[in-house]
């Protein structure tokens, strides 16, 4: 009777440990994905703003091209995030 109980206890502990390990792995994966999406958005906005700044200094149109390219970069970043999110959702 006691051996049977120990065996069942050992099986239950191993199942709980597997579930905990899977949850920790998923949590890390979600954090990586969130970091990737955030980085893509920030990078697109930064690149757009830098391009606008450079073009403004060449054409002496400050601040119009900075503003235009800021919004273009923001739109491009949001599109990248939406595409990546849709791709991840299809993979599930």
C-alpha cells in the first residue's frame, strides 16, 4: 500500500514539474516575442525620423520632413508588428 502511494506521488510530482517547466519556457518565449515586436516598432520610428532629419538638413525644410517621415516610420512599424503578430498566430 505504501509503495503504491509513493509511486503515485512520484508520478504526480513529475507531471507537475513538466507543467512548470513548460510554463516557464512559454513565459520566456512570450517575453522574447514582446521584445522583438517592441524593438521593430521603435526601430522603424527612429529610422523614419533620422531620414526626415537628414532630408530636412539637405533641403532646408525643417521641420516638415521630420514630421512626415516620423509618421511614415510609425506606420511602417505598426504594419511590421501587425504582420509579425498575424504570422505568429498562424503558427499556433
